[in-house]
C-alpha cells in the first residue's frame, strides 16, 4: 500500500504525519487490497475563521476509489472523522462482497437435489414408536392424574379405543368429552 501525505497552506509536522499513518493503518483490517491512499490536509480561512480540511482518496484493486472530504475546526478531529467515514465505507464494501456472493448457473445445476431419492432415504429413517399417550387408560386413573398435576385437560384413549378429553370446568367440576 502506497501512502502519500501532503499539505496545502499547511506544514505537516511529525505528529500530524504519525496521526495520519495510524489512521490509515486502521483501514487495512477490512482486507480490501488497498493500492494507495492519498491524504491531503489543507488550512482555509472563510469569513475570518480558520478551519481544516482533510481529503482521503483510497484506491482499491478491482473496485471504485473511495473519496472522502471532511471539514472541521481542528485538524486532528477532521482526520478522525474522515477515517471513521472511510472505515464505514470500506466496511459496507466488505460486507457486500462477503454476504452477497454470486452463484453461477453451473454451480446451481451441480447442486440440484433429487427429491424422490431424498424422500426414499427419509422413509427408511422413520421408525414408529408407541407412546404411553396411545395406551388405553381408565377414566378414573386419568381423573386422579389430572387432580394431582393441576392440569386443565388430559387427552387419552379409553378402553374402547376412543380418543377422549377429560377437562376441568370453571365451576371446579370435571367434564368428559
């Protein structure tokens, strides 16, 4: 990565250069193949007030360049704000590249699944199991279980093989359906 630091109407001190370099190094964490970074810092006077402007030009391999201009009264604050904006832009590009991967038609065709074979394979894995729920029970046994567990209802099979529901009514009595 080539780094170019320059100043317009402003002399770049060693402290400013070091701050710019550490800010630029934070951009490498996105692994975006940065070719070069050009930073131009300038001091301007408008309406009697001095303010600083920082311009970042980040050239990326196989992608568009990122250009960020930031104004602030303090040069260090302008550098920090421009760096934050550059990180946000690079994070968006990185997330877009990693989460929206394009799949070609050949890859889609090779990944087709035969539904019949999958269904047959799943049929072999199904094993019917008789649960206690389906064993015939006496109404008195279910009533006793319902009272002990404070349940509102219980579904069971009676001795005749009919599905029955024993439930607790609002008046405290029990109903059988």
